[in-house]
C-alpha cells in the first residue's frame, strides 16, 4: 500500500499536508534490485566504489531502492552482464561497452579509442555532447539504458619482454590486447593472442606471450606483472576507458521520478569518485613500480606511433561504414575530439612547465 | 509534526511498517534554505549548473530540502559569501577560497596554485587525499563546512596588449591578476592593479591596464575581451580553479542523515557537471576566438616561465611559514603534486601523439 493511500486510510491526510508544508509524500514502494558486474566485487578501481554506490542509494532513498551487488560469475559471467540486464535477469549492470562488441557492432568505440579522448573530454562528450544520446540509441533495441559508471583514466601501453625499436619488431609479436588496439596491432603486423586474464601471468613467464596489456599501474602492481615482464611502455591505445552503469529500461520506467533522478545523480557521483580513486592510486603505484621494483619505463619510437595512428584512422573509417548509426558516432566523436585537441594545448604547456627544474 | 509521530497519532504505525517493508519512513521536516553566490545567477560555467543543483536536491528530497539561490549582490556582495554562511545569514554558499584570503590566511592555495594540480588531480587530492580534510580544518573556527563545487579547468594566461618577450618586458606591466599569480607578477617586477571586473574592458582600451586575466575562452569570449586586447597568452598560473559549496555547520547538523548524504552526493555530481560544461564550451569558444576573431595565441618565453616558477616556489615557502596548518597544507599539496607530475607523463605523451599528422 502506498503511503498516500495509507494516510488517507488512517484519516490523517489533511494533517499530513499541514505538517509537511511543501514536501510531497514520497512513494513508499520498495524496489529490491540486482546489479551484476563484469569484474569481481571490490576489484580495485573497477568495483571498489560500488559498495558505496549502492549504500548511498539505499540511504538517500530511505531504503526504497535496495541494490544487491553480484561480482563476475556470481550470477552471470563477466561478458554476459549486458544480456542479463537486457533480459531482466538483473535490473542493473556495471561493465564496459567493448565487452558486448560481438553482439552490438557500434558499442566498442565507447570504451576507448586509440589517440582519442582522455577522461574529462569523454565525460564532456557523454554529458554535454552527444555521447550518452548515441549510446542510448545503440542499446535501445535491447531495452537497456546506459549511464556514466567511472573511468580508468589513461592506461599504460602494457608490459613487454621484448623492446620495440622499430615497426619490424612488431612482426609476429605475441600480445594480449583487447579492443580496437588489438585490431591495430594486427594491422601493424603483430599476432594478438586471446587468453583469459587468469592465464596472463604464466603465459608471460613461459613465453606464450611477449607482451600484455592490463589496466594501469594500480591494477598491474596488484596483479604482480612487474615480476613477469621487463619493460613497461607508455600508452597510446586507451587515453581513457569508460565504464557504464546499465539499467533495464522497463524496470527503470517503474521507478517514481525521485528515484530516477537519484539514480542519475549517483552515476555522476560514482564517475567522479572512481576517477579520483584511480588518479591517486595509479600515481602511488607507478612510484612503487619504479622505485621499489626498478621497472623500466619505455616509449614506442615515433615510426611505430605513426603506424599505430594511421591504422587507427583506417580502422575508424571502416567502422563508420558498418551502419548509419556507426557513421554518426564516429563523426560526432571525431568532431568533439578535434575541438578538444586544439584546446588541450594550453593545459599541455602547463604540464610541460611543471617538469622544468 | 514528524511523519513518524503523525502516523502513530493516526494509529496506523503498524500498518505503515508492514506496507513499506524495509523502507524506513523519511523524516518529513521541511528545510527552506538560502544559498548565496559570489557570481551572478546563471553566469556561464560558474553558476550555470546551480539551478540544476538545487532543483535536483528538491526533487530527490521530495521537497524536503528547498534551496533558494541568490546571485552576487542580491542578498550579500560577492566577497561576503563566506561571512554570510558563517553567521547564518544564509545556510549555504558558492564561492572560491581565495576570495576570503583577507580573513583566512590559509584559504587561497585551495583555489589554485601556479604550476600546480590540474582539475582531476585536485579533485583526487580533495576526495582521496587530505584536501577536503585540511580545508574543513581551515574553516572550522568559522563554523563552515566546505564541499566540492565545480572547477573552471585550466585557465588561459590572460589578454595582453603588449608582447612579453623577456623578463624585462614584465617591468612595470599594469596587469589585473588575482590570487597567487598576482603576487608572483609583483615579485617578477610587474605592477598588479586591482580594479573591479566591470571596469576591465574600458581599462584595457584606455591603457590603464596593459593586460588582464579573466577565466577562460568561454567566459572571455562572452565578456568580449577579444575586442580590447591583441594577444591571448597560454596559461601557467591556474592549472585549475576550484569552486566550493559552503554549508553552515550548525544548520548542517540539523539535517536528517539521508539529506546530509544527498547534499554530499550532489556536490560530487555538481563538480562532474560543471567540469563537463567548461570542457565543452572552452573548446568551442577558443575555436571561435581563433577562427572568427583572429585572436593571436602566444606563449611566454622560457626565461619568463622559469622566473614565475622560482617566485611561485618562494611564495609557497613563505606561505608555509605563516602557521602550522599552512605548513601541513603546503606539504600535503606538494607531495600529492609530485606524485601526479611523475604519473602525468604517460598521458602527456598520448596528448603529444594526438598532435602528430
């Protein structure tokens, strides 16, 4: 029974109105939802703010929206999160678009684009530009609504047991690299290998892999990759990596409007918090990797970067030809990026100045 | 009368409990608060998300927390916002710490530090590091609590009618420049002038000013500064500029815990939204300034930057000697910044790569 009716039933409706002035009665219906994640519970950065996320929603809604978290594999496997939200197995999900690229052609560019937008730029495209509108259109046929859900910030280029001094060195390179970057490595002559995360460490030690990507200093240090590889390369492939909160559209529509707003606001807050966490812990972890583990930082030579860049543009051109929607996504992304690159020069200069003695 | 008592009075307490399952009754007390700002209502970037901020709080609280906005001068002048929150004239404020530096010695470094943290770094220091804790300590004697409230992102170096090609060119330069940067200009031989914002335009045209700072491309274009100056310099002085939401501590403590949490979460969301707005509009406006108004972008020569940098460090050293708390603030800021500078190299490389043909 809803509170409004309840009060009426109790015959105190008029009194309630007088007592609460302009406050309108909240709809007291309780929602008990499941949220499935593409990563383990409490996984550093990716999931470490999720308990806070659901706790705050519960507290602010006064227990009207209770969300139970499920880590990868607890209710559905990591890559089934989107399907689970789409078919209503879970009301909500937390993942990243390129995990569903086998099912949804247009999804992958929303996670990250090599040489593309960094996190602040991506957030701005998502909120102020057309990013969220376009991803909503992509997911619409599946009855899923996408929201902000955090960002890993700029990822490192990965761990290598072989130095890359020329394009020639990429030939046959056995590298684990998901997303668009994996395709670009392939176009540049490497041999991308697809193996589960759990096998990365031993594969690097046994030589099944020459190189691997993971996330960034915080997660890489926790994973112990510094013990399995010699060189840690600066990145080019993921200037940022977007995580998304997914909500089943039908159940979303059953929420009263105050809870819809709360959910929306909480995704902004989650995004801000996840980034702040990555920012701090990546910096501390990189220092540990360099100072304590004597990890050697390397950068790709210019000819390799130019090859990666040309192949990225080629990949995006082909991507844009996949559908009318894909073309609109690439056009919107490229226009926004071009404006941001011009505008970033001012900040870049300050960051250069900071390095002066 | 509170809803809990009200229900009891109506004799339907048990029924209510049964109907709402685990949802506990929200405290129905209504709070009608005032929020005074250091800028006009709807001022681009600084205030343009504030209507959304108070609307969302009202909607999510179901009308239990109603905040009325007052632009600068409507209830109190711009620089009196902190005092108004401290003495309870208004329950909340929106401003920036260096506006209160005449009253509170330790405040100014929280707005911005030349060659210091950019916005993501500052947010991380504020949330994950000691930033918010330290500012809370600074404001504690005045009964004011500080929260996130947006960031202008990296500011430009300002508008000049005289090219700066050497340290010699700074001698006697009549520049309007607030904050630490104004002090640094003075230490470097310039003659900072303090004039109200409303007089900037005519002062630039009449030669009373040789140069002036404002905010960034979005606000500068709206202000029309491109019509009053020849050169637009890249920045060094404000890698980011923090805005704060202020709450009177005593009235904050009268809020039920769900509204306290809502307020806290909304400041995260506000911060995310303000940054996204600046990111987009600064980029678009810079393009307009360059393409349409043929504004000439300049960078300070290295010897000038090195002088600014040395004087900034000197200023911060002196600042740290002002009090035990000032020393802890500077130590915390510098430690965090040093870690972030090392970690920023990876992202900086990607931003350099993006500029390649």
